[in-house]
C-alpha cells in the first residue's frame, strides 16, 4: 500500500456526507442513488460530474435539481498533461463545493495517482463483476467468454491500480446459459442499485472505521 486510506467523516441525517458522483453514461446507478436519498440518509449527492456533455446522468441530475458539471477533456496532446489538467479542474470543483466522498458510478476514466493521493479512502467505485475476477472495462464480455456461471458486482475503495482497491461489499448474480452481454448487464445492475447505497450507508456511518487498521483482510468479508 503506497499511502494510507483516509475514510470520510461520519455523517448524520442532519449533516450528511457530501458526495460527488462521477458518471460517463446513462446514469441508472446515479438515478437509483438519488431515489434512495429522497429519504434522509447519512450521505447526499451534492453534485454530479461528467466528462461527456451528453451523458444521461447529467440530465438525471438536472431533473432532480442537483448541481452538475460537464468537465470536458482539455485539448492537450500530451496525455499525462491532459489528464492532470482535467483532474485539476475537477479538484477545484470538489474543493469549492466541500465534497467529502467521490462516488464513481459508471465513470469510464482511470483516476490518476495525483487525484488518488488527495482522496485515497474517499473514492469508491462499483464494478460489474466479482472482483478480483474480471477487472477492466469489459467485465460482462469477459465473464461470458470464460463460461463462468456466476458473476455479480463489487463495491471497492479506489487505489492506484485498476479495480484493485479493498473490497467493501459484493452481490452475486447467476449467469444464464443464454445470457447476452446486455441481459447479464441488466441483471447485474439490479443488484448494483441495491448494493451501492447500502455500502455508502456503511461508509458514511463509520462502519469501516474500526477495521481501518486491517483494511485489506477485513473488508472483503463484509
Ligand atoms: C455499471 O454497470 C457500473 O458497474 C459500471 O458502469 C455501469 C454504469 O451504468 N462501472 P449506469 O451509467 O449507472 O447505467
């Protein structure tokens, strides 16, 4: 572990932990989270960020009158510089809005070590497979290609690797012999939409604090 995971403060219903949700696509996960938060919770979606102007999730935010930011990728040819500049713009928004936890919900970009160093322990992701199996951008395709009869979803803290951070919770989903990527994805999303709010409740109510010293060994058992 190259640096320490620092978890967000414990929220209350009167003073919920302020979330920034990062999305790139349709935002069905964001939509279910916003619905969940219509009852007061220990976390609240304070803003939504996307690098894609037409991301459906930005429209969902608008409909729900949630602050939203389209932060396009800057036109800088050097990829490392471009990523850094993009993340600096994002970091400025997060600071301005007093964000306490970053929630990746279908965000299709890899967070660089620079942003992770500022947020380690306070960036969480949902991945559509049972990690550590099938990391990466094509989990459903890879599950089907491997002939696996079980899949699911995983919520994990984000570290410097790709889908490698400590696991906070998982749900299983059967793979059917006639599944397509779409049918499997649809079934997994049903579980994602239940799991993510539940794990956010745990993070933001301090459930993981006592385990902090043993983050790697304990989290996967939750
Ligand atoms: C989800 O399956 C999530 O696990 C993956 O991207 C998908 C996002 O879907 N990282 P949506 O945009 O929330 O509908």
